């Protein structure tokens, strides 16, 4: 996807600002796909919702763990205060599962790794739960690096969670979208996109 200073993408004659166009580019999500009730997890200052506040095709609910005056729901993704089958789409830009990196403990590595994996699984299941049947969630970019032990732990947590969701019958796409090099230290990391499509049939977990 290529974007100009003002993106040529439009939704109901809305010209997207560069920062919103970049967000959609990172999600690998064309603006035309944004329809219905959308939940934005890790929304920050709710820039995404405010960019589309006049849209008739969609309504975006902003959720974040941190307080902001523009956030409609302040909550953890591990326990969403939202009814089942509520949304047509869930998006999360550069938030999940990296919000759980801080859970890693050098003092108790094995315990913290198990807690991280549990948190990632629970969060992804919560996202699927609030989706309507047959609808999808888009999470990107998911940054995978292995320079630090915490990065290795979150990589393992993500990969294990992806396999777990697949076994539950959830349609999962986990694909590499780019490799990025940090200009300051030369560190390379892979950026992935995770798509979760909720099946029509009921999901049975072993939790």
C-alpha cells in the first residue's frame, strides 16, 4: 500500500490524514473494509475513532487500559467488559501482545513466561469472544525480536497462543509483513500481522 501526505483513500468523502493512513497501512487494512461496529483496542488518544467520527458506515469504540478523555472504555484486554458477539471488527495497532512484555521477570523467568503466555491466550480469546460470528480481528504490527530475554519470551507466548487458537477451530493468519532495522543500534525485528476470524460454530476452550 502506498500513501501520500494526504491519503487518496476515502470513506464517505473523508480524506485520511497521514497518521491515520499510516495506521491503516501498518494494519494492512484498506479503508473500504471499515464497516459496522468496530472495537479499537489499545486506542491511545482515540485518533482512529475521531478520524471517522462522521462516518455513516461505521462506529468505532476506543478501548485502552490507560485513561484518556477520548477513550470510551477503560479496561484490560484480558477481561473485556463487553457482551459476546458485539462487534463486526476488532483492530489493535501496535498494542497486543506487546503490552505484556513488562510481565517478564529476570528473577522468575519460567513463572513469568507462563504468565505471559496465559495473558496472551486469554486476551486473544477475549477478542474473539466479542466478535460476531464469522467476523475478524486485525492486530498489527506484532514485533518479533530476540535480542532480549523478554522478547524471546513474548515470541514464544505468541507462537504458542496462535497454535492454541488454531486447535480451537479459530481461523488464524499470522504472516510476516516486513523486516525493520533500528537505525540507532542496527537491531532487526520482524513485523507480523495477526488475523483472527471467529467461526460460526461455538468455540470450546479447555480453560
